[in-house]
């Protein structure tokens, strides 16, 4: 998809890195998102006090709501996984939502970005399984009875590999599809009122896709913590 004008790509052109920027806008805007989140985190954490400000109240409601939801799925045992899951949700949502800003490109509309989010989640799932069960974690892949191992084991391996594809392509497909619809509307109806309903719907899409990624992640974590049956 060709974007007519991307602010940070133009900036990289001015400093002599235009070739890299045009070929990797998802990388450029991933850096923008990460910088934004780091700055916001520093600002939010600097003003923490026993008597919360309005900004602190907003952040506390968001973070505590996410944590309560996750604990409801994983139980208290999964509380230590919240920083990873919450980071994934916030990063993915921010990457999604920046695509609604004119001159910005959503990093999640690139397979490279969505794959880089999916791989840590799936790999860490197996790290959790080994942490909780040790070598017995292999039982998750063997099925209930020994004579079904030749059938169950390949199915389980394929299923776990498919998790990477599922997380990667679901997020990429939805965000790229939204980008294409906006591009078509902008081309046909101009830059004003016609694309606005799709952009408004896009906020909902951005939130839902980030939540689905977050929900699937914590479900994978929970499955790894459970004992094999």
C-alpha cells in the first residue's frame, strides 16, 4: 500500500535516510510509538502520590481494570504475568490507533510488526510451561494415553505453531484492511466527511484487535500453567 504523505518518512528523507524510511515505514512508526509510550510512562510514574491526581486516577483505573480482568482468567497465580500481557495490549493498541492520525502509518499493518509481537507471546508460553512443570510439560503434547501419541503429538505441534500464524495474520489482516478502506474512501470522496464514519469505526476496531491479542495471550499463558490431562 502506497501512502501519499507520512510525516516521519519525510523527516528521514531530510536527514538522508529516505530509502530506508520508504522501505520500512513500520519500523519508523514503531520507534515513534515506543518513544511516545516511554515518555507517557515517565510522566505518569513521576507524579504518583498517596493523594492521586486526575491523571493518576485515569491510569490507575485502566491498569487495575486490565489486571482484574486478567486475574479473572488466569487466577492469582497468573498475576506475575500481567506486566508482559499489559505491555503487549498497550503497545498493540497504540500501534493500531496511530493509523487514524493523518500522516501516520500503523505499524501493525505490517506482518513484520505483528509477527514480532506474536513470537514473544508464544515462546514465553512454553517458558511458562517449563517453569511450572519442568520436563513433564511434554505431557501437554502427548495426549491422555500412550498409544495416541503418534496422532496427538503432531497435531499439538501444528496447533502451537498455528498460534503464531493466528496472532500474526488476524491482527495484520484487520489493520491492513482498515487502511485499504480508508485509502479508497480518501481517494473517492476526498479528505473530509465521507471517511469519518470509517475512522470512527476504526477506533473500535483498534481496541477490539488489541483486546483479542491480549485475551489470546493470557489464555495461552493459562493453558501452559495448567496440568496436562
